[in-house]
C-alpha cells in the first residue's frame, strides 16, 4: 500500500456498497484548502447577500468599538477598556464562526458564537457592577454569573443564549445526525440556522457596544438615558424605536411583534 500510494494511510473495504475507500494523509490539508474553497462557492451562491448584511453590521459595531476604545484609553477608563477587550474578542469569535460556516462546518460555529455571547454578558455585567472589575482582571470572576445580569437589562439576550446552550453546550439535535462537510444546497437546514446565530450574534454585539461606549455614538439606536438624581451612575433604558424594530424585523426576517421589551440598567458615568 505504501509503495503504491505514498500518501495513503488507510484503505477501507465497504462491502455493503461494493466500494473501496482510500484515506490520504493530506485529508485535513485538502479539507481546509481545496474542499473549503469549493464549499465556500456554494455558500456564496446561496447567501452572499446575507453575508453582506452581517458584514455591514459588523463594520458599524467595529466603528463604535474602535472610537470608544480610543476615548477610553485617552481617559484611562479601565472599566470601558476591559469591556472593550471583551467585545473585541466577541467580534473576532463572530468572524471565526462565519469563516467556519462558509467553509462547510455547521456544528462548530454555535459554540464559538455562544462564547462570544458570554463575553458580551460579562461586559454588560461589569457596566452594572463595577465592583466586579477587579475580580475580572484577576481571573476570579465566574462569567456564568453575568448571564442573569445581561438578561435583566437586555431582554432578547436570555432567549438567544438559552437556544445556543440547548443546542451546543450539550449534545443537541444537530449532534444526533450525520453532518458531512460538503457543498451546500438551499434545503440544508443547519446552514440557515447557523446564519441566524451569526446574524443575532453580530447584532447583539452592536447593542452591547452602543451601551458601553454610549458617549461616542452620535445617534443611539437601542439605548437612551433615563432621568435620575444619582451622582455617580446614569440609568440607561433598552427601548428601540418603532423604526428600529422594523429594521430589526427586516434584518432577521421575522415579525416585529416579537421584538418588544425594555430593560433599565445603571452604569458608571
């Protein structure tokens, strides 16, 4: 075998289907180069427009994050620097999930998006409870505690995080079926599901960035200041306008009636 095919590491006889399966040592290299390029073309043929929508929202998010981090760094605002680090890593995770999905992987993007969402939750938690910043910096903060904090002020957070946890923290439905890495077709359900996860993730990251760096956003879309007599904190309310809900419904392709809900949080000035 080695003499005949130097790159072969195994030959499997499939008697039921009367075939021989040859496994090459270059399998992984081929998968992430040659095969991934071919699969990516099938993805683009089906969802190039969706990817452009995600990319546009991604860019808006990155713009707020970059502007906010510059200001926070100039002012020595350690709280917002820490939140910015978390949100920057969230964006990188979302980009990685999109890259994997475009290359044919449908089980792997979910856990990556879930990790990104958890980082967003920590940022939302720290904006409410600045006393936990030291624990966060010292690697003593349990990030799962932040989920409840995020759900309290950002209503869509809980539902989305719960879905990701159900499908990807444990062995969910997608794991209970054969998932070959192959070219996409329009009827392949996991592809659409993953796109929804990625679109939701980049949208949620924008909402979190807008809150953390509220003072650099010329026209906030999701948060507004609430009158208060507090001297050291400013209350903010998550309450997108009717126009924004219409945009969200179009972005996600859903009924805008499911986008109601408001939450109030107090953040350091």
